[in-house]
C-alpha cells in the first residue's frame, strides 16, 4: 500500500503542482527564507514578500549586512515579525560560523536561531536533496489520515516514525512537496476534498468530514493585532517615537491611562529583539532595532534601557 500511495501522490504532484518561486530554486538561502515565511502564513500572501525580500537581499551575506530595522521594515505586514529577527540573526551566524555557507547538516541547522526540526528538514531535503522526513501540521494531518485513520492521535515520536517509514529515499523532494501540496489544496483540515484526491482509493479516512471549526481568537483588538500595529507605526521612523506618540498611532482611543498597557507590549517586543526602547532626555523613545544604521555598526555594545523592565 505504501508504494501505491507514493506512486499516485508523486504522479499527481508532477501533473498538478503549483509553480511557486521557491520550487524553481535549490539555493539553500532562498529555500530557508521561503520556509520561514511560510510558517503560519498562506502561500498567496507569502509570494510578494518573498520576491521583494529576495530582490533586496539576494544572498545570506546581503541579509547579514543589513540593519535589523530594514529587515523588519521589509517584513512588516507579513506578520509574526519575530521570524524576521531570527532569520537575520541566523544569517549573521552563518557568516560568522560557516563562512556564509548554510550548513548541510540538519542538526547544525537546528542550532541556528529560530530554525526548528521541521525547517531544518525542509532545507536539507529541498536544497541539498537529502532523503529526510519531516512534518508540520499539514503533513501530519495528511499522513495520519492516509495511513492511520482520521481518529488516530499519534504522538510526535510516532509521527516521526511514520514519516520516516513511508518516505521514498530516492524521491524525497517530490514526496515531501506532494504531501504539502495535498495538505494545502485537497486534504484540508475542515473540508477534505476526498472526491478530488489522488489517493482516495488507498486512504483510511476517505469520506471523513474533517475537523470541527475551532473558535478563533478575535484578531482586531487582540494583543497580536497591537503588536503588529506598533511595528507598522515604527516603520520608516528612524528617529523613533515617544511612548505616547506611539500610543496615539496604534489606537484612536489612546489616553495616558493606556500607558502601562503599552509599556508591557513594548517591553515584550524589546525582549524579543523586535524594537528598542531607551530613555532619551527624560522621555522613553521606541524605535526599530538599529535605528537605520547598518548591522555592522550597531551591534552589541549599544546601551539601552527597556521600558517597563524590572
Ligand atoms: S481521501 Fe480524503 S482524507 Fe484521504 S488523503 Fe485524500 S482528501 Fe485526505
């Protein structure tokens, strides 16, 4: 059965795969960038950001030499800006520790900031052609439904074993891409399209109605919403913004009573390296890291006082 699933899925992928920019390259930096951008973000949204990012930072060296402020600024709007910070830090480490060559070893890759087991596996497979298995939510759902049945709740270890046991070593690239493609377009979480599925005759979950809709957190007005608004407000403001000025920029109903709330948000963002907050002439000023300088001349030694810390 495993061989039949492999055949049908890879055949379907060859016929139906979307032409995505990161599928036209084997450059490990570009693959890494695409994988980081695709975390928790849909393909259609990622494409324009990916193309702009590659145009501005075509190599790991160009990214490492950029200011963090510019990197976050270019990333802004895609969301989950912490990813940009990690990627920039990873690029600098690749320059410092590996002479600019992204490591081919999965465990080495996992030592870089923000790169987990999934992303490391994807880079090793898609860029270097290594026969490795990896899974994220989508791949886990597809593998579970096909081979275990939709009611199964495998542990992470069991998923590792399953992914490895069904991987065709000589066609790892296509197999892993095909699993992702099926999870994104056919074997959807809530409404699987079994009628259009290339493995419907082999799948243990054919006809399943999918997972119930989870109650999602309201985005407008959420913490994540305001974190994004703060980054947006600071983009291009190299001189930074005073705390109250920032408050008025991110919410219309801002009053000094919101100051503590804003300080907490800024403090968290500063801890994560997404903003800098320092006292200047008796006022707290918040800005994107590096404040428009290049990474080469703003790293490390700059003293800063984080708002609200301690
Ligand atoms: S038959 Fe249905 S449940 Fe099985 S893999 Fe295809 S879409 Fe998913």
